[in-house]
């Protein structure tokens, strides 16, 4: 972590669930995080990178900033559907416009055919399918009544079934699966969260922000970097400077953990608060 504190960063990207809010459905955004993000976004560009579709994700802008969102909205970019699409503020229309969209890999397997396979495989286990252009989301049945540990256990079970389904139909290289511990989702290899980092870098460069080749000047915050975790590609270390505020991957020496002044490892929004108030930024 000391190396991070010695650097100066030009931008930040954040996963949402488990990172800016505690892990769990309908968790509120802590007030202290909203204030910090608002203040830092006045200094450098910021982005959210989430599995949620844009309409769902942008609703959180109100929670994050309240009445001050209009003041900072041009400083925020949104990467949704697990990196399958991006949205940036357009001053001319005073709204967000789509930067890019990763299509579903129709040539390898028609989407309607795959949806049917998933419906049959998970019948009775999930609360329907949440269908979006770049991602298919499965939530455990009766998820609203579960504890966090129960949801994590069920999602692990759904993950194993989903991986078996992909293997059975020879789709391991065509479709990816990720587990957020709140749900399991399928997406295209062309549209993972690492793609979101690439596109954020491209967008910043188009605005005149000078970035190094591997985008190390962008600080990335996520909570599930393990194999098949929803931040596996976001925090894979290929691009950006990755910080895990959730699970640790012991053999990843490049993956930064947040340690407080007493030597305690912090997680979730408290970890974000601790680190982001100590790192240095340059505009």
C-alpha cells in the first residue's frame, strides 16, 4: 500500500456493490462515502464499473450526491452490464450518451437459444432472468429473505451449475460467468470489466488526460477479484492500479489491500474511505 501512497493518480474507478456500499441487496450508500466522492470528483475524473444496467446504476447518483449531482455529473462516467457498455455526460444535451456497446456473441450461439438453456438449467432456483443487451443476470430465488451468507452459498451453487452448463455445451470460450455473491451472470468475453477500464482510458485521453501505457494512473476499487468473481477482470492487474476492498488473492503481489494505521485490513466502503483520503491526485 505504501507504493500507492507515493504515487499520484489522474482518475478513479469503483465497483458498486460491496465496494461503495456494504455487500447485500438494497444497501444504502454511506453518507461519508458520498461526501468524499463528491469532493474527489471535483479534482479528477471518476467512474462506476458495475454489473447493473445503466438505468439502475444512474439511480444511485441520487443516493451518492443528492442535490449536488448536477454539480459533478460531468465528472462521472458509467460502465455498466459488467463492462459491456459505457455512458458519458454530453454537455450539449445535458444528458448521458452511450460511448460503446458490446454485442452478444450471436454468431457462436444465438442468444435466444442460450436463454432457453439457462431457463431450463436454473428452473426453480432463480428469481427469473434479468435480461440486458450485454449481460444475463440470475438472482437466487427468494433472495430478499436471505442473509448475506445464505446468498453467498446459493450463488456459489449457481456458479458451479453455470460453469457446468457452459462446459457441457462447449461455450467456455464463448460466454463468461461471474459471481457477485448477490447473483450470477453471463456475459461476452469482449465485454468484461477490463474492457470498461480500456474504454475509460480511451475516453480520458480523448479529453486530453495524459495516461501511461497501462493506465496505472487510474486507481481501481473492487471487492471480488478471485476466479469467477465479478471483479476478476476489473482487478486482474493488466490495466490500472488494482485495490481489493473485499476478498484477498494471496498470490497476487500486485493486488493492493487497504491496511489502517493499526495494521488492520479494511474492507468495503470503510476501506475506500481510508485509502482515497490518503492518496494524492493530479489534474
